[in-house]
């Protein structure tokens, strides 16, 4: 097939950029290229060029950050941080000395009457017709607290009193007849049978007098029990009797009286503390809402320990006081021992699985771990029972950052005696 050199294909209408066709009779002239043609032939940046741009940006950011860190460091020498690690720790110490401390056992409980006597109706069932005392009143022994209706009992006493007089008269008559019969017995005026009958009648009438007298005494006692009285002198704690109430024998207590007004504190203490407490030891009792303490002493210790709670009973005897109301919540401290012991701040005493310990700075300025036994705490610090004499230099704070045997430097002016 022949080629027509003079024929040039037309540019497609959909092509936006101009396209140049070169034939045999038209040599390629680079100078004749239009700017549009040059632009069209320039290759666009590929993925490789974009990756190099990202790497360059990251390197620039790292250099800027390093320069900023150097400026913020203020020109510090690189070896300064390493030099600081080799410095000797500076610590503050304290010489505790010894001071008088008091070991005590604390517990809670309630105020109670030492002898709380319940008073109920001991007589016959009856209606209360009078109540003569209130809770808090001080009563004397035999004083009437309440009265039960005794109208029936009074009539029974009067009837038995009359019956007793009648029995006594009959007994006197029988005794006189028997005496006369004995007088004529020698003359034979009466037979022996008649004399024996008179003797039996006299004995029976005399026995009847005793029976009626016993009945009268019983009625009088029942009449007396219609009046409920105080068996001892003391203070009325509670009153449950009301006028019109039916009082049954053996029922609930109508009154409760504290014998002599004596009060005490009742509480429970732990098993390990119970072994340290002795009867007669001084105690101090504090009541809620009252600032002043109340002095007392241990009166009674429980004979058993509750196997469920491991607690034992304790009672503190107190002097009568209007502020000591039975039932009030109270807290007590019993002084169990007084001794001279070192006292350290709580920051100086540490503990781990091996027990409590402190850090002591010896003469060679080295830290030494010293096991101690803590016996209690006070307002000033922790009481050390064993392990210290009071003359050691004890690290006061931040002991947890030191190691046993580490060399330290004592801060000037910190070696002070805590107590003497």
C-alpha cells in the first residue's frame, strides 16, 4: 500500500491540547515548539520524589527540636546529670532522747447503775391507784412508790382481826372450864371422861387462836404488799407504773432503782489488752458532749472471754455524779504502765514484712537499719519500747529512699534532741 505523504489526519475534536504531526516533507523543529507543547511534555513528580520531600521535612523538624532543647537547657554541661548522681544524700536526723510515757488501754462502753434493782408487784393482782415518784427522784428505803387498790384486803384484815378476838375468848373459856374440872376431880364430882373432854376442848380452842392469828398475819402482809416500796435507798431510774394500770404479780418491773446512786461504766476490751489490765488501776472516762473527764478505777474484770468476739468484760467504778446518766455512751482509758521511752515522729518509723524499723546514722556517717518495737502512740509521736536507747541519730524523714550501709551527709542544724 502506498503512503500519501501529503495527507495529514485532522486533530480529534475532543482533544483540548494541540497535537503536531510530522511528515516526511516537514522536518522536526524544536524551536518551533510552542510553550503549551513544552508544558505538555514535562513529566509530573512521581512517588519517589514525594518520598524524598517527606524525608527532608522530617530531618528539618528533628534538627529544629534539637536546637530548641539545647537552648532551653541553658547551656548545661552534658556531664552535669551524671555528676549529680554521684553526690552524697543530705539527710535530716533527730536524737529522740527519752521521756515519761504512759501506756494505756482504750475501749468504749456505756454508763450503768452498779446495782440496778427492778421493782414489781409482789402481792395480789390489783389496779394501781397512786404513783408517788418520778424517774430521777432520790428515794429512801421503805418509801412508798405506788399503791394498789387494797379495799378488799382491808376488809379481810378486819374480819380476821375480829375472828382472832373471838377465838381468844373461846380459848379462855375452855381453859377455865378445864381448870375447874381439875379442881373437883379429887372429890369425884366429874368423871374422868368429862375431865378429858374439857381438856381437849381447851387445847383445840388454844390451837384455833394460833390459826386465826396466822391468817390475820398473812392478810396483813398482803395488805402491806399493796403498797410498792423502795427496798433500798437510791435513785429512781425508770418508772413504768401508771394510775389505772393492772399490776400482776411476777409481771414487768414497774420501777428500776439504782442502789445508793452508784454508777459504773461497762465495756469490753480485746483479749490481748485484758492481760495487761488489773483491778484497781486508775481509769479516765469521757462522755459525749461533756468536756471534763471522770476519774475512776477498774472494779471488775470478766472471768471469761467470748470465743466469737475474743472480748472480755470490764467495769469501771465511778463516783456518783448527776452527769453520769445510765445508758450514756462513754469512752475510757485505763493506765496500765508508766515508763521512760524514746518517742519518734511517725515519719521516722517505717515497716515492712520483717516488722517496724528505723534508720540510724552511725559515727562513720553510714545508714544502719535498726529493728524496733512500737508499744503505742501519743500526741507527740510513736513510742519505741525496744531497739533504741534515745541517743542515736535517727533519720527523721524520707528514710525509704536510703539503703542500709549507704553513706549520707547530715544536714547542718538538724541534729536536735526531741525529748529529754
